[in-house]
C-alpha cells in the first residue's frame, strides 16, 4: 500500500514539474514563437494569393503560346519574385532561430560549460550542424565566436564584481579551459590584459 501511495505521489510531482517547466519556457520564448507563427502565416498567405490570381495571367500565357514564330515577349519576372520571397522567408526564419539559440546560450549561461559548442546545440535543439552554422553565419558570426564573446563578457563582469576571485578562477568560471587562452582572447577584445583591466577597474572604484 505504501509503495502504491509513494508511486502516486511521485507521479504527481513529476507531472507538476513538467507543467511548471512547460509554462516557463512557453512564457520565456513566446515572442520568438509568435514571430515564427507570423512568418509562416505570411508565407501561407502569399502562396494562397498566388493560387487565387485572376485568370488573366493564364489567358495571357495561352496567347503567348499561340503567337506566330518570331513574336516573343520579355520573360516574366515571376520566378525572380518567387526566389526573392523565398530568400526573405528564409532570412526571417534564420533570424528567429538565431534569437532562440543565442537567448538560450546567454540566459542559461550555457557558455560557462567548458568545451560547449555546436554539437551541444545540435542535441539540445534537434538541429543539424549545417543548419546551425548557416543560422549564425547569416547573422555575421559563428558558434565559437559567439560563445567566446559571451565568456569574455562574463569574465569582465566577474573581474569587477568579484574582487575575491583570482583570474584563473574567473577564467574557469567563464567556461575557458585554459587560462592562457582567456588572457590572449581578453587582450584581443579589450586591448589590455586581464590583470591590467582589473587594476584599472579597481582604481576607478576608489
């Protein structure tokens, strides 16, 4: 009897947790999914409009087909228009996916996990590596570059807010595997070494 009661309580707890998590993510990513819904709706509307075009175009096409040899008109731009619309749709979709991926990386601080990268995103969001690379490249960056920027910004904040931490501890807490890599990347981004930056930050606070 106790086992059955325990299983019931455990099942209820699991369902409650799943519901809370579902509501949290639905609220958190609602704007992104709304954008995706609007984008898909616009695409479907455009395809519907093409299907319901007046028959005049069909009649004109028939007239062109029946013209004597030597009489030709300029080619229509319908194929070009369709390609442009498809490119616009893909660009909008890439932007939405980029927001979804980068928001998760930043908000959940996924970058603090050492060696976190594209494969982790593939498993988490069920996307192909090629698709993820395309999404980031369309936004003018790459997965490693974006993660590095997040780690450097995180480290910079820790240097200001956590004077009790050593630079090695800060590098590790920010997701860097090697402190030497952190030092080189930090100097390339901010123009000074982490040690110099921290000294300047401390002098400004005095």
